C-alpha cells in the first residue's frame, strides 16, 4: 500500500469511528500506524498535563457517573452498620438476647458475629461471580442485575421473625454487595482522567460514610421504640436505593476500556464523548488511541482473561498487592468504626449517648472522606497509606493504655473520643486511598477479575476478624472493651511493614506506565523515581 493509500485509509478509519455505523478495527493498527501512535502519545501527554481542577471542568459527567456507580456501596455500608446498631438496640436485645448477671440484655457473641459474617459470606460468593459476569455483560448491566437481586433479597430480612432467618436474609443480600464492591472501583477508575482517579475512587469510602450516617440517624430516631419496628423500619429504608440507581445506571455510559476490550470501537468513542464536556473530535480520537495502545500491549501478554491469569507472571505481584490492600482494611481500626455504637456502650456510655455519638462519628467520617480528595492530589498513595497507618497505630495503642488503667468517667470518655478519632483517620487516609490503590494496581485486561478476587481476600480476612471483634467487646465473650486497641494496633503494625516494602507509588502513572513498571519488576520503593518514556511499548 502506498503512503497516499495509507493516509486515505487512516482518514477513513477516523471518519468511520465518528459515523453512526459500528466500525471494528483491529487494535494492532494503533501499534503499526505512526498517525495513531502519535495520537496515543498526545492523548497520554494531555492526561499527564491536566491538573485536578482542570480535569473536573473538562470531565464533569465522568465525575458524576463515577460517583453514581460508587454510590451502590451505600447498600453494603447501610447493612453492615445496621447490624452493628441492631445489637445495641434495647428492643432488639430484649427480643433476641440473653440476660446477663447485671440484669442487662445482650445478643450472644455467636449471633452477633453471625449477623456480621452472613452478609460477608454472601458477598464472598458475589465477588467471584462479578468478574466473569462483568467481562461478559459489562459494568452497567452487571450492576443493574445486582440491583434487581438487592431489591428481592431485602424482603427476607424485612419479614424475618428470628435471628436464624435474619442471618439467612443477610447472606442473600451479600451476593449483590459482592457485585457492587467489585465493579465500582474498576468502573470509576476507567472512566475518569488520570488526575481524577484518586479522588473519584476515594468516593467509595464516602459512600460507606453516607450509609453509616443514614443508619445512625435512623437507629437513633427509633432506638427508644419498644417494639419490632425499631429495627424493621431501618431495614425497610434499604428499598430507597436500588430502583433509582437502576434508572441512573441504565442511562450511564459503559466504560470505554471494557468496550475496547470487546472490540466495540465506535461505541467506545461515543462513550468517551459522553464522559467529557466540549470534547472535540481530535481530543476524543487521541484518548481512544491511547486506550487502544494499552489494550493492544496487554493483549500481547495474554488472550481471554481468566482467574488463573491473576496468579501468573507479573500479574501475580499485582494481585497480591490488591489482596493485601483490601485485607488490610480490617486491621487498622476499621472494625471499631463498624461497631461504633456497641463499642461506645462497652466504653461506658449510656445507650442514648452511644447512639448520639455514633451519629456524630458518622458525620465526621463523611468530613474526613471529603478531606481525602485534596490529599490524593497533594500526596502520593504510598505516603497517605503509610502515614495514616502510623497515626492509627499510635492512637490504638493509646486506646489500649486508657482501658488498662483504673476506670473513671474520664477514661470512659477518653476511650470513646479515641474511637471517634481512629475512625476519622481511617476514613480520611487508609479507607479511601486503599480503593485508589486497588483500582490502579491491576492491569486493564484483568481489572474486573482482580478487584473481585481482591475483595474476596477482604472477606477472608474480615470474617474471622468480625468474630474476634465481637468476642473482644461482648460481656459474654472476652469483655476487654478498649483493650482491643492493643490487638488492632498490633495488626496495623503488620500492615505498615508490608506496605513499606511492597506498596508501589502509582500516582500520575498511566495504565501503560504501570504495566511497564510491573513488567520490569521495578522494586516498590523505586516506582516513583523510575522514568518511562511516552514512546515505550512493552
């Protein structure tokens, strides 16, 4: 083919992508064509040059759709915090609890942990189903399917008349949670520009806080009721979310990365155009070429993605980092936040004040989540994670000391305040930045599978930790109250050491650059300083 013929072919290719007809062109063309490669270079350089605020102005719709997808996590958060509040509701305790020696009523440790663990067991199943289903149907239709399941399974919990049936209902509700938590960070990271990946994936933690605020307000409003509606009304509030979210996600654009992996270039281009504002043909073509280049490079490393690919070659390292980040969320004080009301009661607060303090705690977590957005712009992922972990190690040890000295009103309030501060630090650092790291670490080809398996590691770690957390706080168990700070402080030290040696810095790295760094087996502490040229293909 002559140079004139080649130029004409390239012109037809670009015009075809902007036409109304579906045009599928081999990804390999982007690596063989100097024009498309120049577009890919320009697209990547443009992403690197954009700041946080500039990216927000140029991609407001991408921010909106990322937030909506992340908002599905509210439903898992809602249920998790709701169970934590159920065990502190006086009416629920009298209905399903046992009387202790001091005349109070408590839910037995085995049922407490069952209520917490049931949903996680269901979610464990869901995250393994999410990857294959998403690879087949896409992020949108997989999430819509999960929302339909959520609407149906809420009925079991709402009409439950025993702890056994309530536990079963939680297990069934957990399955769609697995779909939400596997897809939300992956989708959010794929539709926003490079500068927004940290802030938008961090909104996952904000969704957790929104869920906890709604639960804290609902249970505080109903905790004085002496009948079954003190817990049935909060359960019914779950129906607020699925149907509106189904409508919004139905009209949302599919991830252009997923569309390209399926060979649907024309649809991918339309999706890119919908995600930006005032986008021009040249800019969208450059973005498309940049994505194609990465997809084609990864395609050369393997064919159709499978779960086994996660544990082969350099992807094994990426999978281990993802799993460690997810699992570590259970080891640095997060479980104190999940059982905040019950923790406050065991720290010596009255039931009424414990619910009030939980509402304050939830609102402060929301503030911390908002503060995490500028943090992701100013500091690296590794820096935020390490400093956040170190801060919570210190606070958890101080909590243990406060619980070890002779107890007075002052030490009780000190323990409650430390519980709030620990939750605040987690919600502003470890929590949101973990989701950012998880979304950025996996390869594009394996992202849907990687986030699912990573979340499975979270549940494997969380299920026994939930039992331990319940046992430590429960008067019918270990009854060590604030001394649990020693335990969580010790596990947080393990998280800090692991991150120091194995967690790479991926801030300002495109997915192509991340692929190259992992393929070269660059040590974690040298990721930040290693220079990758825009023209390198590996």
